[in-house]
C-alpha cells in the first residue's frame, strides 16, 4: 500500500475517534490564552499516540515533533489553533458547550482534532518518510496580539528550523468534501479602532448651549468613509467598519461623550500606514470644526496573510492527487484576518480551507455565529489532508 492509500485508510479508520475528540473539545471550550484544559487534553492525546516530548510554548501552546528517517533533512510545521469565542451557543446537540457564554464558533475544535488525527497517522508512518514534522497547537488566535506572534517570539519556528508551514481552517461556505486554495495575497491585515468623541452635554432642548458629540460622531463617521472611497487605490482591497457606537444620553439629554469601536482591514502595508494617518487627521478635523475633541486610538493587529506562491500551487496539486480535481476549488481574497499571517511573514506558508457545509442537514451557519456547526465527515479529510501535505512536502 502506498502512502496516499495508507493515509486515506488511516483517516477513515480514525474518523470515529477524531469525531469524539472534536466533540469533547466543542463541549469544553476556553477563551483565548485561557486554554488550560484544552492544552492539557492535547498533551494527553499526543502522549497516548506515543509522542513522549511535548513542549509548552506561549503559556497554553503545545509543540511536538515527529521525526522520520534523516530528521534533519527538512522540517515541515502543521498548525492548529485552540481557542474559542465569547458566544452563547444555540445548537441543540449532545456536544453543546458546557461552558456558558463560550463556544467553538470558529472551528478551532475541528482544527485541533484534525491535527491530533494527523499526528497519529504521521507517527505511525514515521519510518516511511524523511525529515521532521513539527506539530503546533496554538493559543489565542482570536485575540490581539495573537498567539502566533507570541509563539514565534518564543522560538516555535526554530530548533529545529521550520522550512515550510501549513494551516487549515474550516469554511462553511464550502461543502464538506472539498478544500480550497489561493496562492499569493489571501487575507487582510486587521486593526482595532477605539474612539472617544468629547463634547459638552446638556439639555436636548437647548442645543446652542452644548457641544453635541452625537452630531460630531455622525459627521465623523461619514467623513471617515472617504478614507476607503476617495483615498484608497481602488485596486487595493480595503474595509473600514464601525460596529459599536455608544451615546449614553436620553430623548432630552445630550451626553458629554460618544464611544466607538471599529476595524480597518487591507492587503497593503504602505497604504495601511497611510490610512491610519488619514483616519486620525480626518477625525480630529471634524471634531475641531464642531468645537469638540476626539481621542482616536488604533491598535495595530495582524498583518495581511500571503500564501507562498510555489508552496500553495504544489499543495493544491497535492490536494487534487488526494481528493480529485472536482473536490479542489480556487478561493477569492477574504477580508477577514488570521494570525497565521505572522507565520506567513517568516517562512513559506500555505493557509487553505476545509469545507464543512451540508445543506441537506441544515449545516449552513457562518463562523462566529451561535448556530455554527460542521458536517463531521469533514474531519476525515481534515486529518488526511494535513498528513498528506506534510509527507508530500517532505518528499520535495
């Protein structure tokens, strides 16, 4: 039996146990950088496989290696994130979150279970490939500064030095059974915006005696959209959105302050820096022209994610060889952000998508929603694809 058929069979044989792992993780979610029980469970599962040395990195991160023949020849890393989101789950399933207000609504339970399955497959195959596979179980993808950045700072890409890296992420827009790839620019940078507009509150019936921060905010929000619509090069994808506006006044009370939160995303670092400057300038200009002030803070987040062209084209072909042409799709640019981008800035990387949708079963909800779930048959491809990509890359 060749490696491909071995991995296919092993994935099918392991599906029930990996589903059980995924359900355990889904029922016991933990927030970013608080993945204490999750990381302990991962370590327990790795040692049960036979991987004796599991290293703690960035607090709750776990890293292990599987050495094949000639382990120093080449090192490939496989990454899974482990944290959950502050969402109240609304699914009526046996594995529903037992941690009220916390939910695996972004599929990180799927990523972790898939990598555990791939670890079992690769450990059993370690005498059949050259090189080393580094297993990276990462905390805190959902929260700045991003667990990836902390793991890199603590040397996750060193000792042994990683030559290429793969990350896999669920995609509920894509049917289970399919995977998707995009070489080059794929996902956006992300910055968090926190704004306080300061005026002078008072009675709503006497606006001439006040400096109305609500009106300043309204003008400022409109003016800020010019950053994208009139200042950005139309060929550079950019998004500026504000999702939180708090003006704690009343029908007849103008407040002293208005508070806002938003996000800015793009795929060009030079324009990103320019946009930051423009936003602050426009906001201050509008506030000053209306007699108010503004405290405009931008928390710089993850960089844009760029898939290595050669590695990703090869990975796509590997997927076609494993699944067939019809099961592999090309992806569009995605304006969401991912801290896997930190790895992609350091080593040749490929971040691809795992289809999890099943219309017939009603599994159609997007990530970051309280009804997100997956067609668990996707786990068979999830673990098999990671193992296959690793052994194929090591053979290059």
